[in-house]
């Protein structure tokens, strides 16, 4: 046997071919291969931040869209009903629907009505102070037009000169409808003025389920006198 250099050295092993890499699965393919339980875990683990950001973006879009839509409406009348002690639940439909139809208001003209309870003087609660602050803000922004309340409420705001003196401000026609129902209370200087109207016994008070002797006052700085006067006409001469 002929000895050569090649025979002296062991034969070099040929390198094994590397396996071909497995094709990378798409997210959809990964999910299809999982059970429902694993899919939920996978999505929550890897996409919860994305989901939170998407939800936040949708919320912002909804708030902006709602705000833009709400801005297309305008308030035709805003009435606050304070201290209604009726045993029955208030029904706002005579205001929000009946009066709106009476005035031929458009679909974007709103008649707003809210209810609140307030105690005055030494008995005032924290909630009463918060409600008074809200009413003050509504008056200051000229959003509130009419207040229906008990005698304590009318006298409280009358002392601040918060209502129109109806004896001076109403037209002769309207004054003739309510002359015998005017309610007098002391103003800021102590002088008694016709700051409210007793609307008890009217169909309006009955249909709204107002309590005993509800009194109606018109806020002194209302910018919707056409509708506040129309409300008086609606109550007493529909």
C-alpha cells in the first residue's frame, strides 16, 4: 500500500448542510393555531397597550363628536324646580313637550327642566350650598330663565333681587291674567315686590305634579323674555 500524505491524515468531514429556516408565521396564522383560551391570553398579553390607546382615542372622538352635535342645539327655556314636596314624581312633559309644541319650537330648540332640594339658613346642608352654587352659576351665565319653588325659595332669591318685578315688567295683557295671583316678597332693600306668581290649581301644576302652592318667578337677567312670557300665557290662557 502506497503511503501518501492524504493517507496519513484523516479525511476531513464535510460540513452538514444547515436546515432551512421555518417560514415566519403571521399574527393571524399564530392566532389560528391557538385555542380560544390561548388566543385571549396572547391578545391581552401583547396588545393590551394598543387596545387601551385605541379605546382612549375612540373616547376622545366620541366626546368631541358629542360636543359638536350638542352645540347645534339652543336653549329656548330653562326652568329649575326647587323644593317640590309632592308625593308624586314630577312630570316634565308639560314643559319639555307641551310648551315646546305650544311655542312651535324646532327640533333643535330645547326646553330644559331640572329639580333640586335646598334648605336655607342654619339648616343648610353641604348639598344645599352646592346646589345654590350651581344655581348662581346658571344665573350668572344667563342660562336659567324660570324658577318654580316654595315660598322659602322665592323669598331667598327675592332678597337678592333675583327675580323680575312682575307688576312692572309684565305687559298689561299678561298682568291681567295673573293680577290676583301675584306673590309679594321683600327685595334687597326690604321693599316688597311682585316677584312671583302662584300657579297652584292650574292644569299645568296638576299635570306636572307640582306640590302645594308652587310659585313661579322669572330670573331678572333672563335673555329669553319672549319664551318666559309665553310660558305664563301657556299656563293661564293656553
